C-alpha cells in the first residue's frame, strides 16, 4: 500500500487494490514455509539480466557468499495469477540462491524475513551492476565450484557478528 498524508499530517494507507503480484507472493509463502519475506523490484541492472534471460554468473566472492552460485533465471510467466510464484518456487526449491531473475520480468528475492529478502534484493542489483561493468572489459571468469562452496559455507555459518542475546 502507498501511504498518504491526512489533513492532520498523520499517515494512513489509501484504499487500493492488491498488487498484481499478490498471487505470486502468496504461492511462494504457501510452498516455501521457510520464507518469511518476498521482494520484487524492477531495479535496472537485475531487470536487464532478466530481459536477456541470462543468469548472473558467480564471478565474485560476494555472489558466492550471498547467493551460493549463479543467480538463476526462472521461466517467463504471465502476471496476475500464481504463475510467477510457481516459477519462483520451481527455480529456487533446490537452489541456495535467495534470488531469481524471472525471464522477461525482473528479480524476485526471498528471505527468512522481510529484512533478509530486502538485503538479497539490494545485493542482487549491486551484483548485476558490477558484473555488467566487469563485462565491458571481457568475460570475467566464474569462480571454481569448490571456492564457491567454501565461501558460501563461511559466510552463512561463520562470518559476521553473533547476537550475544541469542
């Protein structure tokens, strides 16, 4: 929903129809119980990769860390029903990636909560941009799979500050 200001300057949601992507999001939540957040953007670089139906190759440590390999492409699907959701689930169900580039549409990301899904969306766009820029000088080499696996395991299980209250 898009907020607007009332006369007394307090914000309140305006009455609006649900997003045309609601069925896709709902399908994802129903079929991936570990997901607590879904984000969809039309960020320019990631959407450009989706327009080409081309996965973003794992050529940087940050891609290995966050996505566990290439950022995959999901099938083209029409908007308005759960077709996009089916494509998201089918593409990500056996993938370590929290992002999928839906062909001819744009990126969708998932996470354990909304914050994790937003983080994945931001990193997906940054990755798409950086790899695009790198390709201006030629094709960057994909990282070796054993390095991708090691980087992903470290980032997911060791890297960062631990919550002392957990």
